[in-house]
């Protein structure tokens, strides 16, 4: 099986408010990431929660995703990835790692990572856009034990640095796919881009 692992435990320090609960087109930011994972070829969606755990878990439940709590979320993203990987079923062959604040990720992008993994059998698959490597990414089972030992704020990036010979890249081409939301300005930029893609007025979206 292939799982989607959505990291949604951060404190959103630069945002100043719970960014994953901010509305985009009438729904929380996190909803769109979970919806993309559920529409892709993922057998399960697991959301790692931490800060504002109850509110974030409620969004995940409404989107039909399972949640797992990272009690060490203050230590950084690496702990969330470790907790999430440890919570996956024993028969999970790979996990597509997604950030809860990347609403432009599509089911097709997630499926492209899965296809690259199944074709190459390399246990590390990253996305590239504009020459930059980032998330979403895929970790194959061969990386799970190492991922469970991660800590701090490095996330899975360190695995790709340690094992360059095990990496396959999927080029997403130009566009906002890898854009995330860290600040209020980022949120407004994402809302404008979202509205432009759908022909809607961003002024009608709540803060």
C-alpha cells in the first residue's frame, strides 16, 4: 500500500495565527492538501498534528483522514516525519510526504511520485520546480527505519542529502505547486493565485 503523510504539526510562528485553519476558497488550507491526497492513488491519508491539535484534527476528520499526535512538535519537522512514519501500517510500501500548507499540489503530482517509485524502485523520490528540489516527496520502505530517527527541523531533506544515489526527481515544471504559506503575505499571494486559476474574486475569502 501507499500512504500519504501530511505534516501539519507546526506552530506557524511567522504567520502569527494557525495558518492551516486559514480559509482558502471557503475551506481550511489543510483541507485542499488532504483532498488532493485522497483523490490520488494513495490507500490511506495520515495527518500529523501538534500545535492546535484539536482544531487541526477536526479538519482532518472532516476530510476523512486519520491523525497522529506529535507531542514533540516544538522540536521541528523532523520529529513530525518520524512520528508519522512510525504510525504507518506494517504493510505500507511507501509514503508520499506532503506539507499541510501546499494547496497547489494536485492528485496528478502525487501520482507522478508514485509512478516514479514503482518504475525505478528507488526509495527517495523528490519533486523539482524551477530547478529547486522540495516537497512533496516520497519515501520508500527502505528509508522508514532511518526516517523514524529524524529530529529537529531538517525534515526528510537530510535523507536525500545522505543518499544521493537513491534519489529520483520528478520535474513539475513551472508553477506554484511547491509554494507554501509561512506569512500573511504568502497567504494573500496564494489566495490571489488560487482565485486567478478559478476565475474568482479573492476579496470574497475570509481571513
